[in-house]
C-alpha cells in the first residue's frame, strides 16, 4: 500500500466520521427550515384568502403544512440520492429535477414568505407611489390652468388696443371724422367682447387657486396615511377615499382651464363682426369710413390670430397623466415592487433553497470519500464494526470445521425437538452348549482390555 493510498484511506475514514456526526442532526435541521417556511407561508397565504373565521384559518394551515411537508420530503430525497450518483448522466438528471423542484418551491412558498416578510412595507410603497402619481397630475393640471389664466394679459392687451383705437376715432385721427360714428362703434363692439372674455378669465383665478390648495391638503393627508402606524389595510381604505376626492379636484382643475374658451373666442373675434351702417354725410365720408373699417378688421384679424396662437399653445400642453388608486394585496405588492425589496426576497428564497447547498456539500464529500478509497485493499478500508463482524464469521467457520455436531446443532432451526441419540446395538451373549465339556475361558474378556489399555497409553505417532 503506497503513501498516497494510505493518505486517501485515512481521509476517507475521517470524512465518513464527519458525515456520520452531521447526519445525526441534518434531518432535524431540515425539519426546522421546513416548519419556518411553513409559518411564513401561512402568514402570506392568509393575506390572500377572502373571508374570516375558522375556514380561512383551516385553509391557510392546510396549505402551509403541505408546503412544509413538500420541502422536507424533497430535500430529504436530494440529500440521500444525489450524493450517491456516480455517473455524469445521473447527476445531470437529478440536477434538472432539483432545479425544477426549486422553481416549484419558489412558486408555492418563497413569494408568500416574501409577502409575510415585506408585505406591509410593499403596500406602503404602493401608497407612496400612488401619492407621487397624484401629485404629478395635480401639479400638471394646475400648471395648465395657470397658463390658461395667463391668457388674460393677452386678451387685456388686445382689448386695450381696440379701446385706444376707438379713442383715436372719437378724436378724428383714424377716419378723419371726429365723433362716435360707424368706425367707433365697431371698435367699441370688439373691445366690449374682449372685456367680457377678460372678466370671465379673471373670475376663474380664485377657483383655480382654491382647487389647488384643496388638492395639496388631500395630498398631505395621503402622505400621512403611508407612514402612520397601525394595520395597512385600514389605512388603505381611508387612502382610497382621499384618492377619489383628489381625482375629482384634478378633473375640476382641468375644466377650469380657459384656454379652449379663449381659442374659440379668438376664432369668433374676426368672423363675427356686425358692421354698422355708414353714417357719413357725404359719399367721400362714407368711403373713408369703409376704408377705416376695413383697416380695423385687418387689425382685428391680426389680434385674433395672436390670441388663437397663444391659446393653442396652452391647449397643446400635455395633459396631466391619468392617476387612479387600485387596492393591492401584500403578495401582489411584493411582486410589483420586487426591486425595492431584494433583501426580503433573498431571505424568503434562501430559507427554502438553503438545503441545496447542503446537498452539494454532501455530494462533494462523498466524491472525495470514493476517490480516497480507490486503489486501497479491502482490509485497509474496513471499519471496526466490519472487522468485528468478519472475526465473528471466521470463528463460526472454524468451529464448524472442528466440531461437526456443533455445526449440525447450529443448522437445526430453533424450536425443533432435539434429535434422540442412536440406540446402542445389544451385544450377543455366547451361551455354551450344555453337552459340551469345554468350559468357557474366563480370560477371554480381559485380553482385549489389556491390549486396549496398552494402545491408549502409547502416544500417537507423529505424521511425517
């Protein structure tokens, strides 16, 4: 036996001793992991089941017990069978089975464990994300409404320009006819229309401000609900009510935007002009009035086009995104926001798949044991128990050869009646003939005894 073979045999014996000690509590460790996973699975599945009472608890317990049993049995199979595989094909087959079983465990247990570990935090994350969406929508709706209110300055500037032109016409600097004739009335007509539009825009300002302030107050309450202590289910109910109110305010802000109104008014500004009758006394005066009105209409068209472009820019602004709050369960929230709860997912998966590491460790150790035993004779790899059993077997064999009756007794089944010894053959007595005169020799029975004694005293000859 070479030194390398001797070292391999010693290493194999040492590793077998370690495995024997570890096997004493490996089953208990698998049981603890399975029970822990079952407990968290129970907490996770309880959040998914509807209703209340004993039936819900019974269903959750039944599911968690089934999961615990499946995990324990699956990893027990892998722990025993995978290390015993010696060919690459068999190992790859069991590796595929272990991968498929791991996916099944994740599907039926790990995500529920994650829901139990981080379900409440995931629901709060969903509430926080919803608050941010509503805040973006509210600010966008308010921005559009404020931009529409800014059109009031454009309308006021157009109105002021027409009022100035009317004053010039009253002074006689436009048509050359002082007074309030046909041109003056056209200018005042459009000035009055723009003034009405300006007042309408101005009246919307306080409503926009009030709606935005109210929306911010609701947002503050919704933010508080995301971090308040207590069950997240109760907070979700109130959060849903606040979300409905905030959605109404956002819709109101969108309706308060006056940009579409200004755009339509700008289109009508030049198209709907009521031309008064020319009141010039002479044909020349009437001709001057007509020319001035034509110029006023041109200016009116330019102002209307400017207002329409400004209103169109506001109308073209991207509308606020549609925001709505959808209640979500803890398990669904954990999946939806999985990227934010990677540690919880890692812990939930690890508690179910940690035995896979133990399976690989045992497989590697068993491979080293087999490698250490290769090339070593059988007598160098025997354990004390195996050696003791072999010695007992050898003694039984020697005893059977030295004492055949003992072997026969050993072969008799227990409980069988003992065999009766063979009966001795009766010696035939010599009866002398009555008519014979020859007396029996009294020394005939002693001679053989003497010879027998002599042979018994003589030591046996040694076999050459």
